[in-house]
C-alpha cells in the first residue's frame, strides 16, 4: 500500500516545478500516511486533505487539473514555510512578541465589544441628530452635487410615453400625479425613480440617464425638466431640488451618518467608563502597585 501511494505521488508531481525539493521516494517512510500524495520534508498531503481542498461542483473532466494545481499550491506553501522556519531564528522572538500582542489586543477588543453591545443604547432620537447637525455644520460640507429628482426611461415605441412625460413634468406635482405616474411606469417604463423626497448623488443619476454636461453646477442651476433622446429610449427627468459642492448638506441626507457618529461616541464613552472602573477596582483590590 505504501509503495502504491508513493508512486502515485511521484506521478502527480512530475509536472510540478518544485518537485526537486520534495525528495519524493518510493521507499516507505516511517509515519507515512497510507494515502499520501505528496511530501515536503516531514509534512504529507493526503488524499483526504486534497479532497477537502477541491472546490464544490468541479467537473470530472477538470478534476485532475484542479487537483494538480491544489497539490502544487500546497507544495509551494510548505517549501516556503520550511525555508522561513529554518532561516528566521533572528526574527522569531519578534514574531512571537507580535503574535502575543495581537492575541492580547484581540482579547481586549472582544471583551470590550461584548460589554459595549450589552450596555449600548442604540436608540438615537431625531432631536439628538438635529442637535449634532447644528453643532457640527463644518462636518457636512458637500464634496459632490446632490439632487432630489424623478425620472423615467421609456421606449420610444411606448404609447404611454407622452402621458408619462406630462405627469412627470406637472407643476405642482401632487399625490394624484404620483399615483398615475406609478401605474404608468409599472406598465411601460424600462426604469424609473419617483422618490423625490430622498437626496441622491447627481453622479448616480448620470449613471442612469445619459445627460451630457461638462459643468454640473451650471446645469443644475439652469435645468428643471429634462428630456433626453438616446437610442431606443426617451429619458424624462425632473430636478425637484439640488445642492452643489461646498454647500451644507441637508440633514435628511446626513441622518444615517450622524446616527452612526452618535452611536460610536456612545461606544467610546462606555469603553472609557469601563476602563476607569476596572482600574479603580484593581487599585482597591491591590492588584496594581507602582514602584
């Protein structure tokens, strides 16, 4: 059995460039697994391990090539690891120290995270968001243009195209217009966006509508109802409102971001308080001494 496995390993490794480093032999070795397919030094790759490395759903016709690549990768990894282990004596102490520091940091992080999740109040009121927004206006200067908009992409052959255009461009735009437009778009539009209460990046709109503009700010200041003829489609767009770069971003656009900031501040405060309590407890119990 050992002879068969060892010769099978030799056949599998004939095409592997690193085979000269493997010292593969058909002589049975002590502690050699019966299903070994490759060896590097004292480490063996077995058929069972190779099977676990194979991706699910691989076709039978491809399995031999995939297996050889997996063996090659394992061999390369083991050769590099062996080389590193034999030549890293001078760095080993530093590596062990880094591992110890990482373990300590991971333990502290896991403990702090567990305590924080237990104590954190995740409810952030609208007033808290508004207060933070007002007190930190400089944090909310826009770096990109944003818009509130409605748009529809309609095939030129659609009989509903003229009515979609009329409903979309209606001023004032009322609830009845929205209901009519929703039904028309459901029936005939290739794509549409009707949530004109929500701010979006103007660049996101440009990815959906082939508007040609070399000066976004000027375009937004001078256009409200836009009709684009491109390919087989009409694109109808209404710019309900806009804000350009260097203006203060609206609070509705920043609400989720502010909530995340407030929650992060609460986490930091919980962690600071926990650290102070633990230090005080350790001092009182005599665990800490200064020399």
